[in-house]
């Protein structure tokens, strides 16, 4: 499995790929002026790792003692816009519950290499996380543990939450739809909306829903999976149902267009990752015939470049702090 700005011309950027550390796996790359978030597998506990890579080095966001990170490949950790923190759902043993585990939202400081944890949720129920555009809040979905003695934790409903990182206050969003907690969650640049993946238990069709975080109202804009809002707010990128195409659409669903298509045994995974200037997109591609790779699309020229082969997903792209 796999879990990291472009400036100047595309050619000069591609020539500037470097391996940040000799200990890195082949192909775990960085880009000038950028910080990127990778998610990958390891063959021993915690079995999944997050690696933050920049031009100045690589940092492993290992879970704190007694915890393990969410291991499901569909769950997204988040890199903050300022490239100073990572948000990730963490679980630990809790013998007071029937399930035997509980979950918290963990915030990792890249500079200090320390964790703070928030909330009290059903074990391994925390889904994908996303930082607000100013980095002050984190949105995610989870099943709240009403009390340590409730009958069966996983019967509790999944609730969208917003964490205020400075105060630790958690505020639920009054959205009544069935959000897919494990798919990509994305925040509009103006801070008012979240886009996520809506699913119905009676149907295999997934839809992209835009949710007003203040009113809780939601509107479906398209069929698809794993939405990603552009940093300038004009577009939402998402994959089709078969994971063969990436589509761009305006936030109202209008002017949709296919911008990336794969063929044969290749599929797109984890949704698109925007550059901070909204001019490029990264795509995780995987094939049953070979190792995965990342490709990069320049939206201005339409050119696609395959990046170094690797075994990790690239999930986040931010400007490197100065």
C-alpha cells in the first residue's frame, strides 16, 4: 500500500526531484518548496506509517506509545496547509468497552515530533480527516462513545465533527445524510463547506455531496468518489465509480470534464492531490501487473508526467514552511 509546489516550468521541477534520505524507499520523492505526505505499509507494528517529506528531510509520524494508527487503506490522514501538523485517527485498548478498544483524533506536530489527542470515540471508527484552509480546525467523521458502558458502540451513528485545535472543543455538524467516513473529505477554501462521499446502504452508487457546515444542509453534485477541492475554490476533482477517470466539476456540479483516464489493469486510488497553487494534480495509480506510481498533470498545458515508481500513496501537498 502507499500513503507528501510547483514553481517555474514543469521541466525544471521534474529535474529537481531528489531523494531526501538514503533510508527512504526508492521513489519517495519531494518537490522544490514543497512538503508532501505519504502513507505506506510496514511489516511490523504499527503496520502503517505516515512520512512527511520536504527538501530538508523526512519525518515519520509514528503513533504514540499505546496507540496504533488507522490501518484501513481507504482512510485519509491529513497534512495541514502550513505543513506543520498531521491529523490521524488513533486507537488503543480499552477493556471497559465491549469492543475492547477506543479511538481518538491525534494531531502530530512535525517540528516537535509530539502528539496531542482529542475526543473519545468508538474503536477504529474515526474516518478521514481534513484541515481547514487556515489550519485552525480539523473535520472528520466518527462514532461518538456515548458512555463507556453503552451496549454496542458500533450501533452508534457516525457524526461529522469539527475540532478547534487551539481549544480542543469538538462541535458536531448537523448533517443527516450518510457520509462515507473512510473516503476523502475536503474543505472549501472559504471555510464554509465540506465535500465528501455520500453512500446508501441499499445501493453501490457513490455520490459527491457538498455540505454547509453551518446549516448542515447537503446537495449532491455528481456520482463519484474521493472529492478534492481546488485551493482556489473553482473546482472539485473526484474519481468515477470504476476508478478509471478523474473528473473536474464546479462546486455546483456544472461544467464537468474528464481530465485523467487510465486503461487496462491500471486504476486510480485515493483521489487527486492538488498543488497549493491549483495548477497541478498528483494521481496515485496502481496496477496488478506492476508497482504503483504517481503521475502529475499540468492543468495549463495538459501534459502528464509519470513520477518515480514507489509503494506508498501520496496524500497531501503543502508549501514548505520558511
